């Protein structure tokens, strides 16, 4: 065979193989980004669902519908990758299908600690060391507790569930829900050293309990034992947290929501539902009248979200959503520097203790863990103190209070949470420790 003929056949074969290779590459890249064979779409009119599903090879009935809204989770029937399928549909705001408001893969969400390999806690400590560790003094909690201890406030912890029999959480839990197993028992599941997410929700809940000792905690399980979930389940968990009984006229929802989790992909579903939880959404939806009733009664839930553990400025969502009433939290150290593992950037407005923090873990035990997941519940707890002291403040007001009363710290980092100042007790003179280690904003990711 002539070389030219051989090259021609080879190039033709490569051309035929290229779409397959690209598809395989997309599939490989997506393995840890979104749920296979699923897509989330929002229509302007639910009556268009059969036609849209038929045109784009989406199976009916839907896998799920978000309440009564025209938001659906659908199975892809032709094997096309979800990201490619979303691009095929192209919503109206992208110059595509006028029937579709948005279309996106069902992106995965997980704990920041699991994403960066910082997924192991170190067992040790007891109730005494948990209460007397460095974080309460750093935040001036004893002074803050003379004003408020969080009574009457509910903090929802959307996470891996909790150890519901832990002594430190006794009498502190209100009914929650498990959106992983879909039952009313949001119990932490798994094994230490085996499952990356095991103990995460219990550790987070214990820090809320430490900061706001009279607040109640609503456990909502949206992550599995490895600390992984998806945006659909997270959105369902958010909806449940603000209105557990589905009746906006009953004030049974959370006043504060802690999200020590996230996704590296910005999603329209999460942006809308987080904004609605905080009562700052102006979009017209089927449920808006119900949201208006809830918002008039509660002022919205303050949403506190971990910034991530990338060690750089890579945004993590929903922390990085440009939504008022949402507070993105970085992790600070006992020396008041930014922790080297903490994500940072202009969208991160606040830091809180997140390095070597002691809290509760399953089995009635205590352990040390580091991450922005540990920083976020410190902020959620102080938000509960503010809400209990000044229930008339709405979510945006509380978020601003947390940020504007924070204490500037060492190194190029967001100001650090100050519980006493947030309760109106003023700031105190501050001097950077002589032993502080200053980390540049381009610190190497851990």
C-alpha cells in the first residue's frame, strides 16, 4: 500500500474516531463532576414537558419534580453525556429553546475536606477540652453569651447527618430528614477510616452547639457516608430546611442554614433556591406566593457556606454565589492568619476558626479536624446568637452584621468573626502575634 493511501486511511479513521474520543474524554472528566445520564431543566410552562422531552430524548415520567414548579430531574435516554445534552438544549437566555429557562447536569456536591483529601479527623479530647479549646476565647464567646445564647433559633445543618445519640447534642436536635435514604432519620452512617465523609455532619453540628448553646439543630442529610451528594438533593434539602411541613404559614423552618459543602460548578438551580431561602429572590415562580408568606414571617434564613479547601481562589458554590444573605467563610488559625488550605478571594468576606478544631464525632467521641467546614458552623452559631437577640433583623441584615463587626487579622485575609462585637459589645484592641506566619494569596493548594 502506498504511504499516501495509508496516511489517507489513517487520517480518515482518526476523523471518524475523534468524536468518540472526545465523548470518552468528556465522560472521564465528568465521572466526579455530575450524575451520569441525568439532567436538570426548568421550563417556563410545565405543559411543554412532553414536547421538550421527546425532542431531546429525555425519558418520561420525570425522575423527580421540584415541588409544583416546572423544574425537573430527567433521565437521558440516548446515552449522551449530560454536559453535552445541556449544550444541545441551550436555554432561551443562550439563544436556544424558548421553552427552557435553564438546563444543566445534576452536578455533584461534597465536603471540602473530601475534595482535597483532608478527610480524616484525629480522635482525642473530651467534653472538657471541647469546651475549653482555643476557638471560644478567640471569638469572645463568653462575652457574647451574656447577651444571647441562641434560644428559640433553629440552625439547619445540611451535611452527612449526625450522631443523634451524642451526649453533646442531647436535647438540642429537632426533627430533620434524610434525603439520601429518604426517611425521617438523618443518622450519620459509615465507618471511621473507611468512609471519607463519616463524622463530618456530627463534627459540624457540635460546633454549632458550642457557639450557640441554646439554639436547636435541624439535621438534614444530603451527603452520603463518603461526603458526596448532588445539587438536586441539596436543593430539596434547602427547601425542607426553610419549610419542613410544607406550610409557609407555620414558622417551623430554620433561621440559619449551614452548608459545609459545595460544588466547583456554578448552577442556576442552587443559585435560585439559595436566594429563595434567604428571601432575596425576585424571580416569579409557581411557589412565590408561599415564599412571600414565609419571608414576611421570618425575614429569610441566613445561609453560611464553607469557602473550600483549595488553598487558592477557585470558587466553590454556593459560597461564591453573588447572593445577599449568603456568607462565604474562610478558615483562620489560632495565630489569626489565614489557614494555608483555605480558599480565598474577593468573594470571601469573612474568616473563622477552622484549623485544628475539636468537636463531636460519632460514638459519643470527640476529635480534631481542620477545614473551612469547621469555620462555617462558628459563623452559623454566631448568626443564631444575633437572630435570638434581634429577631427583627432579616437574613441580609444579619449577614452584614457578621461581616461589618469582624476583626481584621494578620496576613492578607478576610476579617475574622467576632461574636462579642456582632452582639454589640464593641471591638477590642488587636495586635498581630509576633509569631504569625504570613501566607501569600497564591499559597500552594493542599
